[in-house]
C-alpha cells in the first residue's frame, strides 16, 4: 500500500534507527533538516481558517511541517467523531 507524503519521515532507514524523534507518537520537528519538504505539492498554509481547521486529523502527520501544509490540510485525513 502506498504511503502519503505526511506519513513518511524525511530521513533514510539508517538515520531513523538512531533518530531521537523516531518513536511512536513523536513527530519530526520543523527545525530538523530532514523534515523539510521539497515536494511540488508543499505550500505553507496562511490564514487562521486553514491553520485552525478543526476537521483535519493532524495526528496523522509524522512531520510537524506537514501540519501547516495546504496539501495536507486539503487532502489529509479528517477527524472521525
């Protein structure tokens, strides 16, 4: 099954084996070099209506940078009631 971009960490398997953020529930912080997104679909969201959208399931993102990405906000999973 294919993974979505917000489900993938930016570093390779070797680096993940020693990364302090690669633990269940932890996300890659925005200041980590490997968490930067270079995909053409990445666009930083602006505006409180997008950033504060209560329907987006932000827990699905393994990188903090994804949580403020318009592609993730518009195409990512929604919270289930």
